[in-house]
């Protein structure tokens, strides 16, 4: 059974600081997705990572994928309050998109 | 139109009621999904429809009954639910689950239907 784990589960960080969220998964997959969810809202797609070594960046967020290590990272650069949300990675496995445990990010002044 | 529309946004029902959740998309997507999300937890897959046929049922109890009348609509019929079924129910769609193009598997989610079972 595919397991997708994230750490940390909760992250409180100061504006302007950098931090990395980690996503580990247990079986082989060549596609990894990152989603954002604001409180009480739906999920918004952030990144699709396709292959080993893939890196994508959008604003202050950068995602990378290491398929050999079964690890993806979401790096936050110079955090701002607007980034406060829950971030999920998700792995595609035999047509099922399985979500990670989620990382709740809180950015304070 | 790049949205997935879910109705109702909120639903309160008793354990003996029968109700339905509805989902609609007009993006030409050929796969539609139901996910269940409890508070502070990740979404859990319930059902997948691919080309209007049920392709995945994640051992969901029969009190949840999905229906896909056409490629744009997805329903979830609810009957004899339990209080522990209270959750946010998310509908999603994707372009084509069998397509190797990774963009075809990016799920677009609706805003969700928040269900409370009394």
C-alpha cells in the first residue's frame, strides 16, 4: 500500500525566513503533485513534477523531485503571510492520486 | 469555464434521510472523482469515474452511492449515514487518467460540500 508522509506536520515561521517541507513516499511513482489548501477552502494545484531531478519554481515556492530517494521537497524562500495555508504533496499510483499527511504552514510577522 | 461546481455547499441531514451531492464540470474532462476530507486530514479517495464508468471504488460503504449520468455530471447519493460520515466532500476532475501527459492528471477540485450528519 502506498504511503505518503510529510514533515513537518505543522510549521510556524517568521516572515522573511526560509524553510523546506519534505514529502516521502513508499512506492515507485514518476509523478508527484503539490497542492495548497486555505482554511475551509478547496485545493489548488501548485506543481507537477515528472522526472528525477525535476525542479519547478513559482514565486517564493520551489519544488523538486528525487525519484530514487522517493523524496520531494517544497522550499519556501523569504516567507510572507499570504503563504499561510496547508500544503499537500500527492503521488499518482495506478490511477489513484494519494495525498500526503499535509503540512500546515503559519507565517507570522 | 475552468471550474468544478459543487452543490450544496452545506448539508445537514439525519441518519434516516436520503440526500445527494452534485458536481458539474464543463472542461471536457473525462475523469471525475469523489474525495472525503475530515478536519485537519488529507483528502481520501472514494470513487473514480473514467469515461463515465466507475473505475475505482475504495471499499466505500454502500450507504454512499455514486452516479455519473454523463461526462459533465457526478452525483453522490447518501442514505442512512452515520455521524462519523460528517466531513467535507470534494469533487474533482482531470483531463484523461489514461494519458501519459502529466498535465492530463492534474486534478481540478471543487469548493466542496460540507456534510453534517446528526
